[in-house]
C-alpha cells in the first residue's frame, strides 16, 4: 500500500495503520436568536491510495483491486453519513426559524455528537472496512451518490 501513495503515504495513515481516510470540515454561521442561516458549508476530503497497473505485474494489481474497491466504498459511506447529518443540522436551523431557535441550537449539538458516534460505530461494525455490511443501520443510502469518488481506484500505466 505504501507505493500506492507514490511513496508518500501520509503519516496519520501510517500511525493508525489505515490505507484510507475521509475527513470533513463544516462550518455554519447563524443568528443565535433567530436561527437565520448566513453561511453553511461542508468540505469532504478523501485520502485514498491509487494503484497503477503495470505491464510488469498486472496479476499483483488485480489482487488488490477488490480490496481497493471495498476501501473506496467504505470511505464513501463515511462521507454519506456526514452529508446526512449536515442536512439534518441545516433542517434543524430552518425549523428553528419558526420560533424555536434555542431548541434548534440544542438539536445541532446532539446531531454533531450522533455524527461522530455513527462514524465510529460504522468503523466498529465493519472493522474499519474489512467487513462489508449486508444492510446499513445508519440510513445513509440516499446520500451515497453525492459522495461518489470521481476516479478509478486502479489506473492503467504502461
């Protein structure tokens, strides 16, 4: 896996023994009294290996294909969970604009906690991607399309 990052596998992956990671950063700026939304943003960043198929060792590349594809799907679910919760946070603020802003602020704190917990549980249930769930208990399926990874995990290289 080390070479799949062109010899530059990020240290945080090495230290944790991971081959992939999905990071998210979100921010929002709302009025604490009215819940008016001034700014609401989410940035998702994947750190994933990409293997290069070589004419010298196409067999070894094919051995990793299913593992890499499973890793990509795993990270895609982390993204989908995050998008799901960000939508719920946005909707909480929208609902708070009808006179319940204090409740919306409290709900946002709960949703942020649930987001962290569900991502942690997903890793526990899947053993960090080693196991694929037949059916997800997290309700993120409708967000998977939004999180599609736009490139092939194995690129031809001659």
